[in-house]
C-alpha cells in the first residue's frame, strides 16, 4: 500500500509550533488540528500549500511574513487611557475588553501595557506585525468522510 499524500479532499491531522524571528515560542499546539485539505478552513500564511503533497510523519517549516499571517500592526487600533477611567477588573496586562463601534461591530482589545498611571489597549492580534517561523508535523492523512466535511463547515456529495 502506498503512503497517502496531502491532496484536496483528504482529512489531515497536524501539530504546529509558531516562533518569532528570535526563536521564542509564541504558540504551540500539541493537540492535533484537523482539517479537510482544500476545504473552507483557512490555515495561517500559506501553511496549506506548504503541506500539499507531503506524507504522514513529514515535518514542514515555513516563514510567514506579517502580510501572510496576522497582518501589519495598525497603530489606529492602539489607545492609551488613564487608569482611573478603566474598571478595576481590566487593570492588568492581558485583560481583554470587548468594544463596539458605531456600526455595531465588536472587537476585542487587550491591555498590553500599564505605565505611569496609563493603560494601553491594543486591538491588533498579538502576533500582528511579526514575521513567524512555523514548524508543522503531519500526523494523519486519510480520505475525508462526510462528517469531516460537516465539521469543517462545508459539504460533500458521496457518489
């Protein structure tokens, strides 16, 4: 039996590690992430094309610039306010605040810094503006089932 490779319509299970340019681990997923190759899911920065035609057990490394990852850091999404204007439960780095604009859109802002009685809120993704090094390990490849497609948010027809 020949070893399967990642092709459209294949169920793929993988783990990954994301590092910054200095090699510091920013995110590590040791629990396999499952998707249907070519399906509706969007994988970070060209990961889907990087793993195409690979086999179980393969390790793939790729460099993801900001425009292919989490975007550039937008300074218009960063606000500074006096600590006294912020409720106590949000007065720590890492706190998340949901804010709604005039159009009714809700965005999450994180407290990224507290200094000299001022608090900085940042609506950018924490990895925005960073070039990332992604290491992917492929654990399983098989034909996708109707349930796999359903869980992926798509549909399929079985002939």
